[in-house]
């Protein structure tokens, strides 16, 4: 009887997901740029458009259960996603095959052996790898509870968090509107058992009251099943992915930057996944009227993140890789049937070969690349030596030529403000980029060779972020921010010795432009205070982390098409990229490169007279020869010699012919 019920569920669920996919394409507002009336204003489109049709799904009804298997509306206990979803799906398998849940917990190493070169890191994943954007936490004494309160809002639960009461949160990806704010507050307060329940706060099923979370009995059936569309399980959409990974928006209203939070993908790469044209957005872009391209051509074509980052054993997408498929096979016909897949959908999602995605690299390359969907030969007949270009560079090199939203260039933790936040500088913006009035000029990514799976190298666009921070001890580790604030601030002002070195113009005030340790003398004063507070050998460390740009793609006239852009004197391949407005500790201090980034660093760091630090690529250092730009004395000399020999031959031949003609007369 149990087997029959599960089979019936899989049949209905399979049909339901298929119907949902067609309903979403048919009933949702169309975002295809070719179907949007560009003559109408965004406000007019927003006010006149009909409300989207409600989601229809054939997913069977289900009870929301607590850890004891009782309906939560009766017990009043927090929901258990493992019991609720595990009633039909193999939740244990899903959690075990889910690198978002493990977060590097299964890849931990001994202190000092992490591949990134940091002596205090435990591994390559979110758990145990120090995060320079949010300042950790990491180190051998890392407690899971402390990590959850600091980094849990970027974790889906399960894995290392399960022992603390945070189960794998299926609602984050599989309902329409998970409440991230409520979930974040539950994590910060340490209410770990209620974290997944807090995710449902936007569904009206549960509400936070003075004495805790209370279930709304009117939103449940007598059997304990939720009523309404808000909790209907569905395929994850790009907006679900965007809760952690970046800014995702549709074309229903102008895209604007968030002002009350920092979005990881936007901060690191300046990329927005949206079908909207840049000129229709709410961003204050320089030259906006001419930017008729969309933020991302794949979003414009109605693709979702799951179109490329699918579950690896999804029978609709499964193709296998060269590593797990016999060499004589071009197509792999062996795959799960839908019933088996719905019982055990592998949540180790297909991923690319990114430099920042250091955890679960065993799955790198399982995602389809551009050439797996597009035929390069069909669209590049205008490009000379097209095969040679394809071997030398990834598609993003030309199809992500410029980034228009702001991305970080510098994060300075050496002199945090009173709330403990770093001094951050952004590309493309002079001033706070989150203010609507700040002009955004965009920036060109730096092009660096990336090491591919087969050992080859291809040019790929990157944003480089330099991070400065204090370390102390032996082996060194990042200085606790609370101790650092004690070394800088005293009551409502700076420490007297710190204020004295910051006040460059000696007017008795420390202006915003002076709040930096941009000389060795200033750094020595703060280091002295840190020593007085009990720290051994405090020193400033800087590191550079590259972030690959694989979204924000464009085509047609906005992609790089002019030969001179790469093969001229001002080649994109050699264009410097600014890193830091100043160098903490003085111009002599240079940052190091994060060691596990699979790129070839072929350039040099340079500091100009104003103290600005930049990175200058040198393609020739990694054996790249750019025709039309590079000069090699041997090749030039040989070419001139050949030309002279040819000219001499012509002159001799012509002279002999002329002489012979004179004699014939």
C-alpha cells in the first residue's frame, strides 16, 4: 500500500511539474524584449498590466509536521522539513547530496593546509573559509553556532547546521516568497529550531508574537494541510537563487539597487540577472539613452538559473561528462525514470569552473558551457580565424565586455568605522553607488587566462577585489574586530594617539578622507596600540580575489566585435584595472593573490604618485602574442630581412631583364 501511494504521488507530481512549467510560460508576464511595447513608459506598463494568473500545481496536498511527525498546527512546535518533505522524498539523500548544505563541511583540512594559502582556514567552503567581505568567521576554534549567527543567512541549513537544529530549508528554493528577513533574525537571535518556520512568515501560516512563533489555525485544514498558494511546492526560479547569489529582477518595474542590504553577486561582480533593458532601469547610468541592451540576454530569452545549473541526475538534462562517460559514447541514454528522480533528486547542482566557487570542485565542469547550446561556427562567420579565437578565449571575453552596475574594488578592514563596518570602494561610481543620484559609468573587466579542466588556458573576464586587514599571532589570524575597535576608538572619539596621526591638515578634526592608514607611520601607531592590548606581531595583510564574470552576457552590437579593441595599441588584454585608492601601511605594502584561484597572474602591481594601486596585465608573460599590437624584435627583423631579400630579388631580376632587352636591340 505504501509503494502504491508513493507511485501515485510521483505520477501526479511529474504531471504537476510539467503543467506548472507550461502554465508559467503561458500565464506569467512576458519578459522577452521583442514582445514589450517600448513606446509605453514603465509606469504605464506597471499600472495597466493584469495581475499574473495564480500558480496552478498538481503537487499533492501535504501535512506540515514537526520533528515527532505531528501536524504543527496542533502541536505548536517548529516545522521539521526533514519530516514534512521526507514523507515522500528521500530527504536524507537530498541533504547528503547537496553541496549548498554541506558548505565545505565535508572538505575540511588541517589548519595550515588550506589551498587558499591562509594559515587559519579549515577548507574551501563557506564553513571554515574566511570571508573577506563579511569578515569571517574562521579558525581552528570555529563554533557552528557562531558561524550560523554570522553566516547562516547564506546557508540553506542541514549539513553542519543540523546538529544545532537548523534542518535543510526546502522552502528557500521551492516556495514563491520565502521570508529572508524573518529567517535572518531567527538566526541572529540563536532561535535555530524556528529558523525554517520563520521562512514561512510571508505565507500567513505563522506569525511572530511577543511570546514566540504561533501557527495560524485558520490557514490549515482539519488534517493539518496548509491552505493557499503561498506554500505550493514548485520548481525553483531565478528569484529563489537570487536570495543568496545576486540581484534578480523581472521587467515589471525599473530595476534599482538595494539600499538596506548588500547582495553578494552584485557586490563582487556587479551583475544583475534581468531581462530589462538598461535604459529602462532605475539606475543612474552614464549615457543611458544609448543602452538598449538588456542586463542579461539569457534572462531576456526567459531562461532560469536552473536552465544551466540543473540537478545533475535530472533525466531531462542529464548528459554525463567526459570523466564519467565511456570515451566511445557521444550520447548517454542511461538515466533515471521520473519516479526515481522525484524520490531522489540530486541537489549537487551542475556548476562551472569558477575561480571563486572553491568548494565542491569535484563538480566543476558539470554545467553546460556556451558551446553546448550554441553553434559558434553559425554566428561568427564574420570573425577571422574564428577557431583560433575560440581556442584562446572563453565566450564571456567578448560577450561580457562591460559591467554597468557597481562592484567592489576595495574592502579595507584595517580602519573600520564605529559600527565595525569596513571602508568600501566601488568601481563605476564616484561616491555611494546605492544613492540614486550617484552616476554609474560602468567598468571594463580585466582579462586573465583561466586554467581549464583539460589543462588549456583561455582568457576570461574578471573583477578583482583587494581586501586589507590586520593579522596577529603565530601562525597569524585576523584580528578580532572588537579588539581592533578598542585600538582605534575611545568612548565617543578616537584614541588621542590615533587622532594625532590621522589629522593630516592639523585642524583638530578627522575628515572622512583622513580615516585611513595610508602611510607606514600611521600603521605603526595602531600596531603599537594592538601590541599594548596583548596581540603579538600585528601586521597588515592584503589579498586579491578574482571573481569570474559569467552572467550579464550580451550579443549583437554590444558584444566586442572590432578587431582594434584587442589588437590595437589600447588593447583590452593589457588594460590596467584599479584595485585600491590607497595602500594601507604605505606604498611599500603589496597584496598577495589568493592561492587557489585557477588563473594565471601574468601582470604587475603598480602604485602611482597619488598612492592608487592597480594591476597591469602582461599577456606576453604567459606566452600570448597579440597580432597588431605586440612587437618581437626577432620576428620584426626576420620580416624586414625577408622583405629586403624579396625586394633585392625583384631588383636583380628586373635589372637582368632590362639588360637582356637592351642587348636584344
